[in-house]
């Protein structure tokens, strides 16, 4: 099978780009003839359509990328399978999506939100994102871990909690601060490391986070920020150096780095909604806390890039959930349990690594997507 994959290419360190990179790696090892291409409308993409003449085009993105990853190949007479990594609200693309033989969602939650927002659903299958087993695994070199922790200012007797994202508020950092404040009088030997990208969003949330740390009277010297683009190899080093990975995300379609943290043998604390429900086994590979509240919208602005003719406001029949807030009492309880029990961290970390390797390595996830395309598109 000849497969063209449209995604942010050449490969970058962001999740969507790596999602495509690992898919291509797996498909090639399966024997498929695969060509990577940037998803933007460009001469390169049109050339790929005509010269490579693929049997199917996989377009990676969210509903806002539909003109580039769905309409474009269809307009050139090609079969297309979008692999969506975010939820609806789908805007004005229902007819397009309902006519496709196959849509792949990165989690059951993503599938349900597309159905919530009007896509029929009987053509949606779940295909999880894979990770590179040669990069993310439990590293045995304790000296390297110790050196990295020392560079971060973390002592041998301190617990390193780690959260990473484009910004960390969206990954639940503010909820983690509140949880830590609830147990800070019982356990003070912790450092919280937060890694972000350089962006207006991260800077804006940083002001909120700093204010919250001050309001909660947490020791700001125990909160360590890292910023910039790191290679997957260095991210794996950071994950191996931490004791607990925390990401009770406000909105998470899959949670790639949570899987990578498990692959590195770390227990993960997350939220019991969204993608983490598919990836984390509560009480075995980590903990899933309940949602304490939801952010709902009863209307949204619609623009021409969403498939509408004119800018206007749409009022939803039912308010739509666009974000969640994790239960901070449960976060505090599970964080304290892991901080104070080294054997539990080790036991959960071992199961987490086994679970990730078995179910989310790039070979397994690529095989699943290949089989879905073969069943619903090629052989239909």
C-alpha cells in the first residue's frame, strides 16, 4: 500500500509532528511504501499527489485543518483518512466528515466529542498515538539521573514532580499547585518542575501561576520552570529523572507525554476524562482523579475558515464542555501517597512501562491504523 502522510514536516519536537513521524516509522517497518509531506497547501504537496500517486492519504490534525488535510486530497481525486487529535466542535464540516468511509480518532473521548457535535460516528474508529521505544524506556544509569537532578537543584532526598506542555496550566499545573498546598504541611521535600514552550499562552499563564503560588503561600524556590524546545531524547532524560509525572489536564485528546512518562517507568497522575482514560490504568500505572467542574460554552463565533460563508455567532442547543478542572482533594491524596511510598512508585512504574510498551509502542499503533485503513478504505 502506498500511503502519503500529511502532517507538520520536517519533523519538529511538537506532539503533532512526532505523531506523524512515529506513524511513518511504524508503517515502513510493516512494509508499506510511505511518503511524508507537510500538510500546508503548497507546491510540494501537489507534487506529492501527482508523482507518488498514493492509494490513501492520512491527514493529521484537528477539525480546523480539514481544508488542508481532507479537502485538498479529495479535490485531487485521492482517498483520505483524517487522524484527528482534538475534539469538535466540528464547525461546518459535518457533511464532509459524514461522507468519508473512515475517520480515526486518537481516543474514545475524541470520538465521542465528534459525535456530540453532529458527526454520525459509525465511520469513526479509534487509533492511539505511538511512541518510540528506542527513546522512551526506563534508563538504568542512575548517575546520569542524579547529575540531571543536581542541575535542576533537586536533592537526593527530594521528590521531583514533573509536568510538561506548550503551557502547563492547560496540563493541570494550577490544580497541582492547589493540591500541593493541601499537603505541604505534611510533606515538604518536593520540587515541582514545569516545562513549557516559548509562547504568549505560556507567558500569560505563567503570570497566573506565579500569583497562585504566592496566594497559596508555597515556597517559590521549590517551583522550577524550564522553557524551550527539547529533543525527545532529553525529554526522556527528564522523565527518567522525575519521581512522579503529573498532568491532570484541563483538556486532553490523548496525552502523548503521559504515555512517554509511563514508558520511562513513572507513575502518572491525571484526570478521569479525555484521552487519559484510554491510556492510564487507575491504581496500577497511575491515578485518575475525578473532574471537579467543567467549563461550558453556550455559544461560539464562527468564521469563514471554519467552513462558513460569513462571521457570525452560533448558539448551541446544549452548552458544550470545552475544559475540565480536576478534583484537588483527590490530587492531593494521590500525590501524597506516591511521594511517601517509594515501593509503590517503583511498583506502579514497572507496570506503567510494561503497559506502555505493550499497547502504545509505535509498531503496535501503526499496525492498528494500517489494518483500519485496509478494512474500511482499501478493501471496501
